[in-house]
C-alpha cells in the first residue's frame, strides 16, 4: 500500500501524507465532494479535481496489484516463474502490459500453432525465420506427413502438402509474436503514434443532418 501511496503522490504532485489522509477518508466511505468541501484541513487542501484523480488511480493501482499477485501465483503454480519474469511482473506499470507478460502462460484451448508444433513443424518455422533467402516451398517438402486420423475416426491435422505445412509455420510464428510482450507493446505504441482513424458517410445518410 505504501508503494501505491508514493506513486499517487508523485503522479498528482502532492505529499504522501495528503494521499494517505484522502485514502483513509475514501476507505471510510466518504465521497469526493464531501472530502473536498468539509475535510480540506485533513487532506491539506486537496480540491475536487485532485481527489477525483486520486480516487481513480487508487482503484486502478489496487486492481493492478491484485492482478499482479494473481499472475505471480498462476505462473508459479506452473513451475515457470523465473527471477527475470518475477521482476518483469513487479515492474509492469499497467494492466495491459501485465496481461501481455502473462499471455504465454494462460491456459488455453489447443491452438493451430500448438497443433503445428506437435506435428514437428517448429524447426522449419525457426529455419525460415532465421534465413529469408530459403525457398519456403522447397524447405516445406521434408515436413509433409500423411493426414492425421483421430481415435474416433474423424480427420485431424493435415500437413500432407507443402502449402499446408507453411500454413502451420505461419500459425507458429504468429502465435509466438502475439505472445512477445515487448513486441506487442512496441506495436501498440507505434499504432497510437502513427495510426490514422478514417470515417466515411454511410450510404443514404444526409451529411447536413446534425445527428449524422
């Protein structure tokens, strides 16, 4: 809790004792308007705007900390919690970045990438990614295999052609990139800074109508 108080004080540029006083009042059931009007002497003069920002950040950071502990526990129970991973989780500043780190460890249904890995296609994915000069179709021939037949007689994974094998390569690589927290964060920042939002008039709508 002390860490949260210190962070809020730094963000809003007030003293930690002011944050602590406001948190105690909020936790006691007092509302922001009440505190701003009747408890200025307790909070050191915090106004309505500062208190609303404080209340929002308090809720967010508490939820972030609760989620942080849940993620640590979930990964630890899988036996995959390393010192580096523990540090990355501890330093994640937002819920989104925390979820990006946790993404590879989430229990999920059998994916196309997982099916391709089980079929032994991952070495090809690594080879093609490492050397763009290789001919993908030619390299994929060695990884073809007869279509899988499931125990119930239904058809399973089919990597019987080079093109099907390369679909598996794409599934493996796309899942790998989607679970790379640093890459995802960089892409998100790039999209926010470089992305463009475009809107166009729906057919049949009158552009002079204020509601449109």
